[in-house]
C-alpha cells in the first residue's frame, strides 16, 4: 500500500492511500495540518516504527476504511462507490473488533512523539501540552521515532503545494513527489 501526504494548499493537506489494484482513497482535508509536520504523518511514522498492524494505516492496508474514501473523481458510478464504502466500513468494524490495542497505542505514542518533537525542534507547543511529561518507560520508543520525525519534517517544510511525501507501508522511507512543472 502506498501512503501519500500531499500538500494541497497553503494550510491544507490530504492523506491518500492506494492499495494494489484499487482506486486511491483520500482524506481531504486531513486533520491536524501543521507547517512543520502534519498529524497523520506523525501517526504513520509511529505505527511504522512500532510495527502496529491494527493502527490507522495497518487497518487501511487490510482493507479497512479509516476515514479514507473514494472521491467523486474516482472512475465509476456513485452507487458502486457507496457499495464499496459500505464493504469498507464493514471490514473496518471487523478489524476494530480484532484490534489488540494498536489503535490506542498509536494515539498514545503519536501524541507523546508530537509533543516531544515540538519541544526538541523549537516548534510551537500547545498550552495544554506544557505539563505533559514523557514517561521513562516510553522514552526509548519516543526517541527512536523522533529521528524519523526530524527527517520527515525537513522534507515536509520544503514541499510546495501539489507535492507529496509518499511511503510504502510499513516502510518509513519517504519519496518526494513534486508537482509537474516544479
């Protein structure tokens, strides 16, 4: 599965997943835009590093929905897209029941990593995050992921509108795609 984080505007991005043999699915706009590193990219890198197969991206790779939908630009009629969305939602519910705690772990670790990375890089940290401390038992995991965030943030900040960072799940190596003509 390919996962792309596409800068779609000055303060917007989309997350696009493409499974082999299927039409791309998008979340656009995706939540948590940030000029330094978008929220979904933090999740991707945390889930990749931790090997979480039932987090957001593991579920999407297994055919779950995760909030990603085929867009109107996707070939085919609206009834076909609606049927595909219902199948995906049913698959997502099944995957949710089988979750071994990966989704909660993803949320927890991505949250800690986002805060730790902001502090380390000098980026603005939300006021609610000021009292948050990184538990000692989670520090080694957070430190491993922070190095990935440093690499991705440098690429994201330089990305023009229309460009994307693309990954092949579960690999954490980004490929930069620039808009045509750039």
